[in-house]
C-alpha cells in the first residue's frame, strides 16, 4: 500500500476522483464527487490518504482505460421481490450513500446496517 504525506493527500483525492469519473462519467454535485473519490481512496488514522486499489490495476487502467461496465440501477428497479441490503458500517467497498441508494431504487428494499462485520 502506498501512503503519502498531507500535501500528496490532496493530490490523491483529486486523482482518485478523476479515476472514478473516467469510469463513470461526470461526477456531478460535490457530495457525489467526494463519494466517488472515496470509492478508490481510504483515509488512514493519521489523516493521510492511500489508494484502496492494487497499483497494477491502476497502471492497467491508465494504459488501457476503464473496463466496460453495465448500468445496473435499472436492474435493481425491476426486482419484484423483497430485498435485504446488508451493509457493514465500516466497509470501504460499499459506502452508506450507495447502500441507501440501493434501498431507494429497490421496489421492496430494506437496509440493515451492521457495525464491525
């Protein structure tokens, strides 16, 4: 894992956002921008930022661009059955905002937040 000092921390946040916007298009509102950046960055206990991603994966993305990904939100909208979204409150993979959005999009979604899973 690469960990950088505070001046580089801002650099990582900005470039984490750029990496994610490259994948997903325009980030939109500032709250969305932070959410996107947190998808690829992790803040350490001392306040510094580091990549969550494998450096080889980042290099591959820089050289070849992002992989094609299907838009899955419409698929969630069409689920007719009750769906339980279990979210680890300390997850660095699924954010609270993403989990809440999933529940909002699902026709019969329910969120369960579990601490320290």
